[in-house]
C-alpha cells in the first residue's frame, strides 16, 4: 500500500543497537507501512557506546529512512583525562621512588605500579560514573542527545512534511525530544511507554529527590502529548494517575506482540534425551533473579531420587555477577552442576530456535513496585514458539495472559513449595495435558493487530 502520511519515530534504541527495546520500534516501522503510514526514524549515531549487532539491521524494513543524531558522551572524555593525569602523576612519583632505591627499576616494581594505576583508574571511573548517572544525567544517560536530536528532528519535519511525531521510551530522553519538537513544529505528538518513567521496578535506584523532580518533568512534558500509549493496562492506569492534566480519552494500551510468520520453518528437533529441557532466553539482572527455581529443583532432586536426570535447565543470555554468584551457590548446595547450564547470549534468530526446541520455556518477571504492569516482550516470543510456559511472577498483567491463554503455569516469587509441586507435575511426563492455548484469545496479540491500533491513534490525532 502506498503511504500518504509520514510519522517521525523517535527511538534511541533502534538497530543496530542490540537491546530489547529496538524490537518494538523496528516492528512498528514494518507494520505501519501496510497501514498508510511511512515511518521515518530518528535515532542515535553509531558512535554511541552500547551493544551493537549488525544482524539486527535486517529487522528494519528495506527503504526505511533512518536519520542519526550524534550523542555526546562526556564521561569518556573525562575518563581519558583522568587516565592521562593519573598516569603522569603516578609515573612521576614512581620514578622519584625508583631513583632513591635503585638506579634500575625492576620489572616486578614496574608491573606493580601499572596494576596500581589500573586499580586506581577503575575505582575513580566507577565513582565518577555513579555520581554522574545518579545526580546529573536526568532523566537518563541520553540527556546530552536531546539538543542534537531536536535539531535533526526539526530538519526532518521540514524536509519530509511529517504528519505526526512518535516517541518511544525508554530512554526517557526520547520523550523530551518529542516534547520540544511538538513545541517547535506544532505537530501532533504521541508518546509510547514500554516501561514507566517514574515508579518503574527497574528504576528503584533513583533517589527520592530525583524521583520528585522527574515526576514534575514528566507531568510538564507529557501533558502536552496528544495521545499517551503504554504496553499494559496497569501501566496505562499508572500514567493516568501521574499525568492527571490529560483527559482519559487520550490514554491507550498497545501491548507488545508477536509475528507468527517469524517462527515459520522452525521446529522442535528429534529428541536425543529423555530429560525435559527448561529453557530461558534473556538476561537475569537487578530484580529478575529466579533463585526459587533452583531451590525447588534442588528439593525435588533430594526428595525424589528417581527424578534425578529427568531435567535440564538452560539459560541463554547474560547473568549479572551478583546473581550468578548466588545461583552457583545454590547449584553447589543441591549438587545440580550436571543439570543447570549457562550459555552466552545468542543472536535473535538463534534464540527463537532455542525457544522452539525447548520442552518448557521459563519466564522470570521482575519483582518490585509496579511489577503488576510488566509484560516482558519475551512472553509474546514464547507464545509464537508454541511451547508451554513456566512463569515466576506476582499477580498482574503477565500471569493474566498466561492463565487466560492457557499457556502453562504461574507461581508467585519466593513460593518454593508451589513451584516444587508444578515441577513435580511437569517431570511426571503428563505436563502437555496442561498446555492448551486459547488461539482466538491469543490472536489479539499478533503484532499487526496491535499496530493497527497505533495507526488508528495516528489518524485520530492528525484529524483532531
């Protein structure tokens, strides 16, 4: 379909930036093209620090215009200065010391000085980064991207006769870029919350003074939006409470979703083992831990010796060091070394094959404030993979979908006994009788249907 209207998509997280947020942005571009809208993307320059994977560029529809604005990174400049300064000072002191002790410094003393320099530099860098991120970079690390992005966005709006501005966050600097472009151009502006800005479970590190400040910034900026979108009903409700200046009719829920065709051609390979394979694809960090799974498996391993060797757990993705340390401790405690396996992150295409190849897919949802509104994008990948889901989550949007869709089992965080009972049922071999997906219900989460709703919102704000 030939597009007659143009949407400026402001998305700092966009291919080849390899973060989970880039998927929603890229898929919006893909499906808008079939709904009468041409997406034009504004994102960060490829010089920006972060995880990159050129393979993700294949997710961007051919012909999509992508503009990039430079993102200054002053921390790196400061670190280079500190490194030079510390190095010169330390070398001067070390030279003076060497001259007083010996005419010829030993290799051992030289290596010791280098180690001391590196340790000091690392400590100073860590302290500097912590101070800057907590106290200066508000709302996030992308703050200094806002001015160049606004200038580039103004240029794009004029050149391409943009009809609507769309900001997707995080990072929440995207929302401020959209706000300023709204003020400059007068164009309709739609905000999109993948995560909440204030009160989100992953931002519990933000100090109270800063949280109060950011709530005021959010209300000030987002109150100018023509429509506000969130990925779950609880998050939409939370935004309505925070951004109370806007009428209820301007708030919408558009979940993440799945593209069934992406899993066409993928199939579960022939079984080579009788062990039931539990697979988790993604990261474990901050409030996403899953310790209770190891505890429950360990107790089952002790109490039901006949089940030993009947399961294998695979984690495909990164695990933060403190969580890994605790997981390793639990694995040793229950002698599960032969049953629990960790692997590096794999490309998106391989992750999908791992999902399809699993017997049971693990879903571990973050715990903490506003967790009732968390719906991991991974949930919808698992739906498309058509494998049973074992989910650890507090009551909320994700358990509602799993239970309503008859996708598997949900146990509360920390409830080891409940999880043990579910695992015992699964390992009994009759677990597939509990997996009976409600296809008509789940079809609403096909991504093209969700983005049809977004196109309707665009049409509405343009003609308002």
